[in-house]
C-alpha cells in the first residue's frame, strides 16, 4: 500500500490531515521539528527533522510514495526574513524527495496571481521551487480555510463576538473564495489516486465569492448575532490592522500581520476547470461556517 508523509504535522491542516489519513487506513508518517508538539495514534510514525537542516532529513528514511508539503513560517516571532527561510526549506525538501524516490508531492499554497503581500509571495515561491526542483507536484491553491481552529476562522469569529462596532479598513471590500477544511482534506487525500493531478496547479474554493466584510456579516448570522455596524477607516493600513486584531482577538499579532497583509490581494478562483477532476462539489461558505461553529462549540473546554 502507498505510504504518505506529511510535513508541517504540528500545524492546523497538517495535524488534521494526518488523523484523516490514518482513519482511512493509509500508512502515514509525519515530520515535526519538535515531536512533543504532536499527539497522534502510536501507529503514526513521527520523524524529528527540520527543513532548514538538510542533514536532519536523512532520519526520515525512504519508503514513502506521496509527500504532503505543508510547511510555512508565517512570520512567527516577528521574523521578517521568513520568505527566505521558506524558500530554503522548500528546496531542501524537494531534493530530499527526489533522492528518496517519492513519486508525488502535494502542496497547499495560496490564491492570487500577483500577490502584494510577503506571505502570499512566499507561498507562491515555495510552489515554484517544489515544482522545479522536486518530483511531480500537485499544487493546490486556496484562499481562506474555514474550520474550527484555523487562524482565519478564529479571527472572524472573535471580531464578531467581541466588537459591537468595527473599524472598516479598505481591505474589507477585497473579494475572496474561502473553502471548508473538510473539502481541503478531501482534495489533498484524493489527489494521489488521480494520475491527472500530477504536475498541475489546481485552484480550489467554494462557489461563493464574498468580500471580507460580507464574511463578517455571514459569521454574525451563523452565530445568531446582530450584524456589526462598520465605521469606514480607509487609511487603516494592514500593519496597523494586524495590531488592532492582535488586541481584540486571540490571534498573535505576528501571525495576524502576514494574514492581514494578504487581504488586499484578490484571492478568487480564476480557473475552476481543474476541480472537475474530482467527483464532489465544495461546501458553501455558510455550511463551512455552521460546521466550524458546531465543532468548536462541542469541543471540551480546558479545565481552569
């Protein structure tokens, strides 16, 4: 049976992908810089390795047929040099994948043809490196991922729940196509079984094109709250917005900054044709929100 390797396993999407693959009976291993940060079934092999240290990748070994590349820095810790680090990490992994006989790499990047933000430029450059230096690449490109625990979802929900009135910077009018975490996982898992996905870019998203302002309204509706009035503040820059969001939401400002900077870029699906390779239709944004809210509200609360 094919074996799958998941990098970035301590992240939101990576951890859910590992559990979903294992639940489906796929032999799966994962890579983490700090194995103490992951908690999977004992049948899941955990490899300690750092993409910035090519010599550490030898500990992974061979025998994997598919690899999922879900590594990114996102400017954590205030690191403004993460674009260079992401490029180095991608190149290291591409060479490792070729050397160990991995047949296909599956990567999840971002939408946007000419991204203005450093974060989205980095995601684009990582895809180019994996495509040019590694095995055949299936390059999924998505906008906001909606799911309980995702940073974007947490930001939207916190803004609606905590602010009776919101500042409205110009980026709230930027269009995007979000996608439910369940659909992202379906695409990622299905790709290795569809030969036509190799060496292809595949844009994915729900059918709903919404502005970020409309998403806030949809979140209020889903939570059963009054839609929040917004005060236009067109000169509120993404940098200032990230600090504002860092103050009123649980999302760290260093993580919020690259996310917010990317909100000025149109992240809509411009070529939906490749989604026809898959035999399902993505959920609507409303359904994605309902599922995320239900999952989060049903999760056990930490004891004081």
